[in-house]
C-alpha cells in the first residue's frame, strides 16, 4: 500500500486485491492517510493491479466514497482494469464515481 499527494490530490494505492484477508489493514491505512492529509481537495483510488474485489472490498470503496463525500471531496478511481470494471459496473459505481480505465 502506498499514498502520496499530487496537486492537492491524495492518491491511495492498495496494490493488492480488495478481499477480506486484506480489508482491515487497507481500511486502517486509508483512514490514517485521510487524517494525515485533511487539506487535499480530492482523493484518487489507484486500483492498478486490483483484479479481485469481494463484498468487503465493495464496502471499502463505498465507505471511502461516503467518507470523502462527507468532507466535500471528490473520489475518483484510476487505472481500472477489465476485471475491476466488471465489478464496478455490476455495482453501478460509474453512476456515482469517475472511473478511468488503464
């Protein structure tokens, strides 16, 4: 996992599949980064290399969306591969989030 800021944007990159065995660690990392960089204007989730998203992964993304929205920030997803997009489309993420393909 990594995080960095660029042009008033906090970029979060899990670098792993969003599955139950990793979710707690990823969630804690994301929340810590949001607290460490509260002044960034938006948040970008870089899902490069994320092929599998289970139900807890979906909940993580929705929770991140709600957290950023509550703080008047935009959440965008970048580097979405084909497998990620199948899940995103199934849960209609593109209707609430900007998602950019790889």
